[in-house]
C-alpha cells in the first residue's frame, strides 16, 4: 500500500529537482530517500525515475504520480482540518464577528445558555467569516449586512450608531451632527481592534492620520488627555458610559449606522435554537422600549 509519507517525499523531489535537495529538506539521508522511492515503485509496479550514473529525474510515470500525490496530500490535510474542526465544534461554540460590539452581548449570553461549552470569539473580515461559517470553523457569525444564501439562516439583531467624540475646545464641538468629511484631514485617535469600522474610516476619511492604540486602557487614557477627535458608538457608551469631558456628536453618513446580522448554517440552527430564541426575544423587547 502506498504510504502518505512516500507521496510527500515524491513531491519534495519534484519540487527540489534533486534527491539531495529533497533529502536535505526532509532531513533524511540520500540513501534512505532513494530506498523509500524504490519501495514506492515496487508498490506501484512501475518505474518513476530515469536513473543515470550521476543523475535521477522523474519520467512520465513519475510526473503523473506527482500530480496525483499533490491531490492526495491536499485531501489528507483537509481531512485533518475537518476532523479537528468537527471535534472543536462538539466542545466549543466559536463566534466570528465583523466588529467588537456584538461580542459584548453575545459572548456572555452564549456562556450563560451553554455553560458546558467553551466559548471562543474573534474578529475577521467578511470573506473570512463567511468561509469559516461554511467550513464549520464558526457556529455562527455576525455581519454588517444580510447574507442571502440558501444554506444560511440570517436575521437582523442589533444596530450600532457611530459618533465623533470631540474635546469641548474643538471648533466643531457645538455641532448637532457631522459627516466624516468634516473631520477628514485631522489626526484622530483610533483603537486597533474595531473590525470593519477600520475600513469605513479609511474609505470615508482618506486624508486622516490615525493614531492607533492596541490596548483599550491606553486608548481611554489618551482620549482623556488629548485634544484629538476619536470615535464612540451608542453601544460602546451603553457598556462603558459617555467619555468624560468630551462632546459626542452623531456621524450623519449612512455608513455610520450599521444593522448587524446573525448568521448560522441552517443545519446548525437546531443546536443553537435557545440562543436564537433569546436574541430574538431581547431584540423584540429592545424595539418595544424604543
């Protein structure tokens, strides 16, 4: 029977072009690698190499074998990743989000509803989130828009509105509302982990220089001591309160308001039905209050 390690060795020879180069890459001796290839030829009952006194090269059989070997190796890697992902899914509820705010609500809620499960979360771009959902990397994801695909169950659950946070001495601090362009060109304080909002800022404020802080504590301290604009949202103020000694002014561009959508695979819906029902109930309650 053909062994996977033999296929890996065969591909290494094809990539390196020589037995010596492949042996060095694989941390094997040349004689050991040559014997392994002879065993592969015995199993296949064909010759894979043209052997000359000081040279060995793949023949047509070998080239075809390499082509199939690459496929088998890729499939083996996929097998490992899929099985590991399935195992994680049995013990872990993995959340992927496009922004931090939805995780503030969802992560503790998931922990509350499924105390026997480990909860993990991360922020990624939209394409990575959608791909991760389809491959089982995430049990559900949060997107800034609806995902209309047959195998996906998706619904809106939370809205976030962006605000400028300005010091009282800022010339625009008395404004009732501002557009991104009104601040574009100024330096602005920004947190690094803000998900898709970072792309919105780049697109709508191309002339702005962003001073990025990685730690929330450092960011908040710098905001209090600085005369530079920054951003907050209605959700961040709900959790952390309004920044002290700052004026918050709504951003009027349509891109500054996002309706987050919860998305999971339809085949996963039953497993997390308690979470979906709770989110919908909380959303309905919030809307009735407003």
